[in-house]
């Protein structure tokens, strides 16, 4: 069973519950000022909380917010859009934010880039250390007054030998343990996420 602890972010301006077995990446390497990055000490899953400038038009609607979600997803995956499969997009409610603040969560998977083709048999298989695919749970929180889009991304690489292949079939609704855990991490963030200092969004 996963245990959580209240974790201060951006100098304590934001607080949310994160798993106790996740490490602050900034203690290991430099992280951009607009990001907080945590990684599973016992696996490969990472959680990124990111403050971005708001994109898109004024106001909130399914069309405006949907385009914003797509824009941010494209920024996350870069040139790999052709290897992305979107499985679901749902409206999300944060327990400790005003109900009128729009938020959305998507589930997508990113397949690995094919290696250069050779004549060798089996050359199309990814290298042993490369993931079979990476699941992405991306939550967008639209803070219009602060001209900010807050992104919370849980990246879940699925590396052969680290998960049970038979347990994962998203077309049949089978998420497997790693994605199931990631959904729990995201849900705990939705429940616990608190803004202690709204001035943060003017500074980043």
C-alpha cells in the first residue's frame, strides 16, 4: 500500500501529497525553475508539476480548454505525436480549489521510436532498456485570473521485465499495476493540492 506525505512545492507556495518513495530530482540534478520533478526510487515513474503561461483565448469552454490541453500535450511529447495514442479525457475536480476552476485529465500512451532498420532479424525490437511504451497521465488546471496553466504529469515507462504484459490491455480496460498506481497518485494530488501563496504565479 502506498504511503503519502504532504510535500511543499516551489518553496512551499504549493503543497500536495506525494508518495513517500518518490525522490526530489532537484537534489540530483538541475531542474527548470518552473518545474518540480519527483521520481520513484524503486521504479521508473515520475511526477512533474509545471507552471506554464496560459495558452488560448479568454474564458473557459470545452473547445477553448480542449485546444489548450492539446497544445500542452504537444509541447510535452515534442515531435512524437505520430506515436501517441489518446485513450480518454475527463473533467477533473480538485478538492481544495474553487469549483469554477476548470481542470482536465487525459490518459495517453507513447510508443517507442523505431530503431534504424537493418537487415538483421529482429531489428525492429526496441533495445532491452527502452520502454515498450510510456503511459502519460496529464492534468491541466486553468488558472485564468493568474494567466497560468498548471500541468501535473505522471509518466509511467513500461519496461519489459518490470511489468506483467498480460495485465495491460487498454483497449479492454486493463490498466495493469503501474498505470493503476499512477492513477492513484494523480487522484491523491487532486484531493490534496493546495495553493498557499497565489503570488507564486506572478513570479514564475
